[in-house]
C-alpha cells in the first residue's frame, strides 16, 4: 500500500512539473497555423523563434528573419529583417500600448488583462481574455484574410521583464501572417 501511494505521489509530482513547463510557452494558434516558443529568462526558443532577450535588447531570428531591437522604458527601435522598427511604449496600470512602425508598417497594439487589440505589421487583432484568465481568443485579419477562432497564450514569464521586451516579443509573434 505504501509503495502504491509513493508511486501515485511521484506520478502526480512528475505530471505537475510537466504541466508547469507548458505554462512557460507563448502560443499563437489560428485555423491555418500554430506558433509556439518556450519562454525563459534568456528569451524565446521555438522552431520559428530563436530570440535572446536582455534588459536592453531583443536579438536573434524570427520566422527566418534577423531581429535586432533595442529596448528602453519608452521605446523599441531597430530592425526586423531589413525593415525598420520604431515603436513608442506607454505603460499605465495593467495596460501596455505600443504605437509607431513595426517592420516598416504602421502599428498600434494594446495589451491589458482583459484584451489584446490593434494591429502590428500586416495583422490586426481583436482578442479577449478567456474565463481561464490564461488565453486570449477572438479574430485577426492579415491583409485581406480574416480568421476567427484565434487563440493566444502569454505566459507569466514573458510578463516578468520590461513592458518594452514583452511587447517587442509579442509584436514579432503577432506580425507573422
């Protein structure tokens, strides 16, 4: 009986740690594609995203394009591919807004605990938080293609850094059609 109880506890602990690891994944799921990346203190790692984040920079590769972004409290500047990025960052209690140009395209994105709305690059989003308070769901339009049933998971680890770092990483993810 003790052995069965110990094995059950061990299985639950192992399952718990596996579940905890999935909490550290940023994921964008659309009817056409799913993009996932692990998030840790060093940055984001996944098949399409290999990014290193420091207090003042986000560098690496995103969707086979080089990324070189400088981060400050109120600005994100640099390049994605060969296109310029120049975003102003405004942080209010529970809300972060960016506006300007991302990869050469006008962009304005707002993230709050209840919704993510606006456009970044060629894509516009209208997502609201789900009841689980872990996923945003709604619609997006990239160019002339509208998609319903879009889901975005933002792990807490992505929110632990600066607002400009969080918004730079999300902009890279969300700007991919």
